[in-house]
C-alpha cells in the first residue's frame, strides 16, 4: 500500500473513532446524571413514605399530607448534611442509617455505570463523577426550596460539602471496583496494600458489629428505662412505634459512640459532658430511647466494652496475615502492615465521627457525638498495639523461622570470610629482610629436581640446544615468588632465555 493511501486510511479511521468516542463519553455522562437522579428519587421516596406512615398512625393536630411530605424532604436533606434551623434551636445530627443507605445506592450505581457504559479509563471515571456530583448537589439545593418554610431554614454550606462527598466517593469506589482500575491503584501503593486494606476494612466492620452487640446487651439491661421513655413520648401503641422507628434511624450514630467509648476516646452528649471508660459526666437528658443505654458511672460492666476493639484487632490481623504470601511475612513487612491498617482504621473512624456529629435543639445539646481528632488518635494507637500483638502471635512461628534463617545466613557468611583469610601459622617464615627462608633440605631436593627437568627439556636449534648451566638454576629459583617451585616452568623459562641470547 502506498504512503498516500495509508495516510487516507488512518485519517478515515480517526474520523470514524472520534465521533464514536464522543458518543460513548456523552452516553456515560447522561447515564451518570440519570443515576444520581435515581438515587435522589429512591431516598426521597423512602423518607416521604415514612413521614406519611407516621402521619397516618398518629394523626397530629393541624398536620396534612403535604406537611408530612415536607417533613420527609427535610429528613432527606438532614441525612445529606443540611442542618435544620428553627426558632427554638437547630437539628444538625444526621440519621446515619439513611446516610449509609444513600452511600450504598451510589456504590451500586457506580458499578452499574462502569458495566453499562464500558468505562475503563481514569478520564472516563472522572467525567462520570463530575456529572454525578453536579447533578446530586444541584438537586439537593433545589429541594431546599421545598424544605424551607416560615419556621425552618436549611444550611447550604454543609449540605453542599456532605452531598458532594456522599455522591462522588461511593460512586468512585464502585466504578474502580467494576472496571478493574482499583486493582491497578492498589498495586502502586507501597507494601502488600491488598492485605492491609482488607484487614482495615474487616477491622472496622468487626468493631461496628461488636458495638452492636454491646448496644443489645445494654438495651436488655436497661430495657425498663427505654420502654418507659417510649411510653412517655407516645402513649398510644402507634406513637410508640413511630418513636422506635426514629430511634432506629439514629442507631448507627449510637454504635459509633459505643465504638469511641470502647477505644477510650469517649463521646459527649452536650456541652460540658463526657462519657468515657474512666469518668462519666452527664447532665439532664431528653427522654429518648437511645439515651437509656448510656452508663451513669464507670463500672466493671463498662470496662467489658474493651472486648470490642480486641475482637476487631484479632479479625483485622487474621485477615491481614491470611492475604500475605509466605515471603511477605517478614518482621518489617508485618510492622508496616500493622501501621498502615491502624492509620486506615483511624481515618475511617474519624470520617464517620465527623459525618455523624451534630446537635439536637439549642444550648446544652448543641454538640453530640465523638470528637474526630480524639477518635483518630485513640483508634490509631489502640488498634496498632492490639493488632501488633495479635499479628506477631499468630505469625510467631513464621517470624521465628525467618529470624533464624537470617541468623544462619549471617553465620555462614562470617564462616566463609574467616576460612578465606590466611592462617598466620601456615605462612612461610621470613627473615628480617622479608625474603623467604626455606628449609635447606627442601631447597636441595627442589634444586635436584630442577636439574633433572632441565635435562629432559626439548632441544632447540642453534646454541639454544645446549645444556642449561647449573649456575642459572639458582637465579630462576630466586625469581620464583611461590612457596613451592614449579620446575617445569623454570626449565621452560631458561630455554626461552637461551633462545633470546642466541638470537
């Protein structure tokens, strides 16, 4: 094919590919925007349905179906970080159950987008994430017009930040997991990232699970107080059911506080309060069922909550070691993996604490939840110590074997170096001038042997065929710098000297 024909063919292929690629990119952006709207619709439908069910059960005075729907929209905005401000104070504590559900929907949406639109590049993922984030945040801002009333206003700054992160981060994780690009990113991280990331995720899930078990145990112990609060808030059975559903929406917030409590960081339930392992300082609390499970003073029962981080550390260490290859279980790699897991767990817990903190009402209850900074520090240090103990205990046999192997290699190397060094006792004796002082008997035998070898040397032309003079042998012997004389080499050297003299 000629050069002009090839150029025309390449130009035609480029013209054909460019519209197709642009079409695929536009299709991915469109589907990304539609997926964000789908998540908005799913979340709004759930919250409005719950509000309508509560309205139909309780029939509050002066409430209509439209006002119940407005409460559903406000609850959805609250779950996305939009704090509600009213005359008597503010409500900024998000129901993390709804927030977690929205994040899971975006994760599934990201996997579906990567599969449906065949997104396999980082640029394609970035374009889709921009479309998802802009669509979701814009829709949330539009819905504030619906949720804002004469008595309630909604904060826009935190709403924009939380809704943007809530839409982009889970979608990115889903797309990376489905496209396979996530494995490439993990491969670029230092160390066995696939092992310590799995261990950190397993540790966080185990910590939340153990916190749930502690919550159930405390609820059983304080069941009478919790039921009394529900009865006081909702005298009828339907009203009590509504209170119980609202408490379930805030259950992840309570589990996060229990996790912080078990790690030693503690949490607060208002200004000037602190609930920790060593001290408990509480003030008057509203009659809400979740507050019934809190301890009023330190006791042996509260110290039993330490089982939560211990169990989480054991699970994280086992998952981490399980995903390591035998040659990756060295002391240094285990220490690095434990540090990476502890840092990852601390970051995840502090992010959850930052998202799940807020206020109820005004004044004293304006700040509830765990401190993100304290939870990060206690989480990193506590989990690092517990995971290090568990990791080295589980892998003790392997660590001992590796250390023994390294010590054996070092011993073998030292032995080789020692054997290679000359022994002073075997070195020939030298006189003060530094010349060798061989045994006279050995020197005489070697001289006789040199004479016999010289006689047997091959004859050469001319004067070189003459016999080698005996007086030349000592000169050759003196030139030999080895401990034992090679007579054949001496004879050959003498013959070559005679040949040079003859020529």
